[in-house]
């Protein structure tokens, strides 16, 4: 007579407990990333700079009213130097340079972040599709990418912004249209490397379609590269925004750091030796670009420890 083994309640409860203990804790990867990032002082310094400007930009509407930026309602001294009432002096219309600088952080960061999102999304899509399909589709997409790379980016951005009209929207589109090629090239190269791995072949053998492979197999593996590219692309977008607005392609009613430099240059700040009007927006752009660069480099080294051996 055969007997069937019985499972006692204690044994039944022990198995799930052991399985739960063996399972990796939730957000373990995020905690490892945070620990590695905290060990990099340059990355922490860059992140601190970005947090400072982000807090100022988000809190700006709480203590800056519309009357402080409206040239028809401001009655401060014209191009006055720093004082107790105006810590960074005033502009040619009597507005506080400090208030303009804080409000400009809001507008400049908004343009930089939106342009970066458009750049990374479009460039990543082109790179993944070109690397996955190859053949005629991949060659055609790469020929278009090479054509955009061959064109001078600044004249092309100026032409696009001039055709689309003055304003933040036109500048954002012009920056995105001239900045996606580097992301597309990087993502395509990484996609080719990922597609050659065995787990992609197994997914194809199990009947996975092109969309499933690109979204579930390729995209998660190229996401670290996209993240690093995003942090470095923001810095370039901020510099492009400052360049285009300095050239007069921005809206005169918008307050950005590039527009501040444009107004200072054409408002007599050079002839009046009003250094307090010229230096703050330039230093702010330099600080934010440095912050994004330091943060991006730290993220790159954390996600790819082999970078340490290449230094």
C-alpha cells in the first residue's frame, strides 16, 4: 500500500517564507545606486547645484509678483549698482537683477528640460528602430541622421527659430530638432550590442514580435545610456537657449538668462560698466551646466564601473 506524503502547516508556511527571504528586496537596485552615487563628491556637488536652482525656480511665483517684472510698473533706479534694496543692482528699466535671475531660472530650465525630453525621446526611438530592423530601414534612418550631423547645428537652429517665430516654443523645437542625432547614434550602437545577446534570440524563438523585443528586451538595457545622455543633453540645451535668445530669437516679454544677457548687451550695460547686470546670468548658466555635467558624469560612472579603469 502506497502512502502519499503530507505537508504539515509548518512546512507549508516555511516554503513561502524561505522564498520571500531569498527574493531580492524591493528597490534594492535603487538603494545600491544611491549608495554608489553618495560616494562621489563631484556628483553630489552637481546635484546640490541643481536642487538649489530647481527650488528657486519652483518657489519664484511665491515671492515675485508680476509688478516686479513689468517695466511699466517698476520705478527703481536705472542701472544702479548693488545695494541693500537691490542686492544685484537693477537693469536699464529699474527692475531688480536678482528677481530677474530667479525668474529666469524658471524659464530657462523649463526650455532646457522640455527640449531635452523631446531630443531624447526622438533620438532614442530612431536609434532603437534603426538598430533593431537594420537593412533598408536602418540605413535610411542613419542616412537622415548623418545628414543632420553634417548640417551646422547653430545656423539650422537659427533658421528654424526664425521660421517658427519668436518665443519659447520655437526655441524649444529648434533645439530638439538639432540635438537628437548624438542620442540616436549612441542608442543605435547599444541596440546592436543588446540584439546580439542570447536572451534576445530566445525571445525571438518563443515568438516575441518586433514591438515586444524593442520595448521589453532592448529598451530596459539601453535605458542607463539614455539616462546619462539626458543629463548631458540638458546642459547643451541650456547653452543653445542662451545663444538663440541672445541673438534676438526669444520673445522680449519672456525672462530667461539668455534674454537677460541680450537686454544687457543692447541696453547699455557695457558702456555703463554695469557688471552686476552682465555677470549674474552668465554665471548662473555656467553653474547649471556644471551641475548637469557633474551629475551626468557621476551617473555614468555608477552605471558603468568600468569607466574607472578608463580614466
